[in-house]
């Protein structure tokens, strides 16, 4: 699935130091501690923003989230 590939790409980018660890980030929407990197489009796997759980849920599904 597209979302699994995108999540794997983010994990790899964090390990390589291309993206910062989430424990150092705050939610771009509300300023709370970030818990997720949010994808708006799974075809752009590293185009992500740190979000808290609540804001990530409010943002809804990303483009390509229903791909098989």
C-alpha cells in the first residue's frame, strides 16, 4: 500500500538524519508535542509535517490513502 511505503520512507529518512526525530518536534497546527509525520499525498513520501495525534486525525486521510 502507498501509505506503508511512505511511512517506511519517513522512518528511513529519520535514521539517515534527513528528517528530525519526532520527539524534537511540535505540531505545526497547535504547537503541542508532535507524535506523527502527516502525509497529505502519499506519492510524495517525504513531504510531511509534524502533527500531534489530535491534529493528525482532524486533517483526515491523505491523497492515495485508499490505493491498493
